[in-house]
C-alpha cells in the first residue's frame, strides 16, 4: 500500500443509488499490519494506490460499517458499498405488549434458504438439486443478516442503522402466537445516506395455529410421538405470498421452518394439547404422525385458513389401527445368490404394540401367523452362517415390512451376503462420545483394491482418490429426502473381485437412514435401513452402473468450449477432498464407471455434484442430473454469485 499518490485508484459508490460515497472513513491495512485512516473526497475517490490491502469503510455520522473488503493484488477501479439507512414504521394487530412483539429487519447479501440454513444456522443439510423448491413453491432468496427491535406502547418502531445493498425485509410477530406480518421496504434511488426509510403500517398477513389433542396414554405410547409434514397444497392466488413467508419463517422460528419445509419433525405432547403456531394458509396439509416403533404411524390431512385454530384429535384405536384383521407373515432366509438356507435364525417381527418371535426351520423358512394387517412393521433377523470369516459368521439385519393384507401374503426372501476368508477387512474410526455430524472414514490403508464393477468395461483406477479406503456415509431420511449427516462406525469386509462388501455397522440410535459406501468418487452403492437396535449388518455391491459419462463444458458465452477448466467433484461424504480433473482443449471430460442409485431408491438422488471456480472461464456450483441424454451432461459456466457455498 502506498498513500499520497497523485492519481485516484479507487472510487466508492453506494449500492442501490449509485451515488458517490463522499466523506466516508476508510481504514486501509497493508500485509504488514500497518493501518492508515483515510477519507474519500466529494467524488467518492480514495487517493491511495492499493495493492494487497484490506479496507474497512464506515459512515462517520451513524458509525455503520459499510464494507469490509480485501484485495490480493490491485483494487478495482470502483466498488459498491452499503447504503447507511434505518427503517421506521408502525405495527398493529399483534397485541398490546410491546416487549412480546418482535420486529426483525433483514438486510445484506442474499442467500438461498438452504444456504442460509447451512451457513447461519449450521444445519447439516446435504446439497440436493432443487432443494429450494418446496411444495412446488420456488422459495425466494433471503438476506444474510438481520437485527431486531420492539415497538413502543403506541406501536411505533425505528430500527438501528444498517448497510443496505437491497430492499430490506421486515418480519413482525408476537412471541408464541400465530399472527405474522411480512413486508419488503422499498429503498428508492433518491434515498440519501443516513436517511430513515418509512415502512408504513404492518399488520398480520396470516398465521393459523395447529392444535393436536392426543388421548393416547403413556402406557400406549411409551416413547413419544412426532409429527412431520408430508405435503402441502397452496391455492394459486396465495403461492407467491406463502413462498415469501416460508423463506422468512426461519428468522422467526427455526424449528417451525424446518417442519414446514419437510426438513424436520416436531414432538407431540402426551401431557396436553400441542400447539404449533404460525402455519400459513393451505388447501391441504398432509401430516404424518410417527412413533418410535415400526407400525406406529398415522396420516391426517387438514385445510388451514388464514387465521384461526385447526384441531386434530388422535385416539388410540386410530393410531394403533385396532380391528384391522390379521395376516400371515412368511419368508425364507438364505445365503445370497440362491444359496444355502440358513436354519435356526431368529426372526423378530415388530409392529407396535405387537411383537412376535420365531426361528427358521432347516429349509430356512419361517411363518408368523395372525399378525395385525393394515400397518407396516419391521423384521430383525439374527443368525450364523457356516464358513463365514471370523467376525462375519454372525449377522443381524433390519428390514422394513410393508403393510400386510388380511389373509395370506406372498412369501418374502431375505438373502445374507457372506464375505470369503480372502476378503480385505476395514474398520471405521471409533465413535466419539460427543455428538457429531460427520460419518466415519474407513481406516487401515492398504494397496489399491483392483475392483471389478458390474457394467463397467473401461474402468480404470488411475488418479482416483481413496480407491483403497472406501468411505461409508450415513444420512437421516426425512419424508423420502436426505436430511443431516449422522455418525456411523463399522467393521467391514470387501471382495475386490466382486466389490461385495459386508459391514457390521453401529448407529447412535434408532431411526431411518440412507447409508452410502463410496468405492471411488463416482462408484457407490446405497441402501435405506430402518434401525431399531444400535448394531446391524449392511451389505453393498455397486450394480446400477453406467459404463461412462461425458461432461461438456460451455463457457459464459454459452458457445466457447474452454480447455483446462478444473472441475471438482465432491462425494457423498465431506471427509475426502473433492476429486479434481481438467477438461480437454475442446471442453470435454470423460469419466468411466459412474453409479446410479440402486433400484427402488429415490431417482431424484441420481446426480453428480460439481464445483467450478475458474476466474477466466466462469463459475458453477450445483448438480448434473444422471443419466443425461446418452450419457452426455452439459455444464454451463456463469458469473460467480455474490455468495457461494461449496459442499
């Protein structure tokens, strides 16, 4: 940094208005830590030559910080800084206790709601395609920062000063009540720095209360009950308003926001009515109530008005589906591939409040007669397999059982994969005692495994990462979508020639999980399991593979195919560094052997995560859907967004 230069090298202008930022204070710090205090002139120019400098810009009258920027080489000719303003207005219809009325004013950089929850709320949300489209509504982006105030006894309020880059957004609500008002405040181009922008009068837009009354006793429901949103249908005329409300809701009530966005459940009280305040109007909201035991669930669909109370009554006979009739649950347990029947295996069928137990006969068959029909359950199978290697000659698997029909049902087949004695074994890191949101990396590095993946004829391991260290990752499953990453620990065995893997996995607690075993950055197998006990057996073998895909990269002009663009491919797990490869001179990258999700999985999970940050060619952060047209995926580079989240 050098000051006192005769030529101006940087001009500051205000965002929104574009006017010169005259007479603002600028602290300029060079790489050696020396700071100079400067002031822009009437034209907003800073008379200093900046190189590798860090600047902090402050509005002298209000004391508001307007910019905090660093330059690694040379400062640009001009930058936009925040416009110092505050907002005043009046609220009505939220009650007469000012201390309980919150006025939340959001401002600053815009983020998608998913990025906001990841960055600000530290939510362990996995990046998913179309994750900001919920209930068919495209959720608008939200300001990154907010500040709060309370109105006076007459309902009037004035916020603190802040640096505006766009129109601020107000959310007004009364604590623990349903009514909520959302309003965007227009900041025009003629607003001067240091102005107070009028917001006008804000009244409740809408907000109903969902009241759940349960007549279930604690003996009938010993371990609790939760409720999730299965779907929401919004009237065409209210879609835009409801979408804006859902985007802003996280500032009022993060748990309610996750609930309505299908990213989390809420507990249902057994000691009195459960009231969920702040539900937007909907033609239909389908709710699913779940208990901790298999078979303990019930659906309810309600219509929600703009205001008022919507009541749901839950009775034991409804939840437990009493009087639905009985069915016969039959099946066979055998070694995978149509192999030897497994005799003497323990079969435990659970569908709350019932639990039945039996053992397999010499031919591997079992039968449990007179189980309740009409509700789902879960079977846990435990036993031994002759000839299995030590540690894997015993197995314990949990498998969901769909609701059985009254009468006789088709016989089910459960196959147990057994690794050979020559298989390579791995162990994950041990579980920490403190809560964690990361998966376990398989340790014990060894020579690369020469996998042979089905359907892949041109597969090579050259330059692939973690080829000898498969990565196991688990996610909670919420309403068919991937939720937060959860910790898992496991001992496993892998057959290189077949890529068959068997793991004894340990989870922190019961629940529904999607578990991925990633062999290479592009080859994996996955399964969804419902866990009732901490330890279970998991089996993997990538079979739904594409022989190859081709990624064609288009430049910012949508025509030029730039060469040497570096593509990063984050895997299912955050632990290993992304696999990185460059395009050829014609903008093409070929990848051999890429997995799709196994049959029966949610096909919306079929995609490749890609991140590109190339100052010359452009930027991309998102997903490419598989399989593409004849295995060809097109990636269009664009300008770097103001805030990007790299998985």
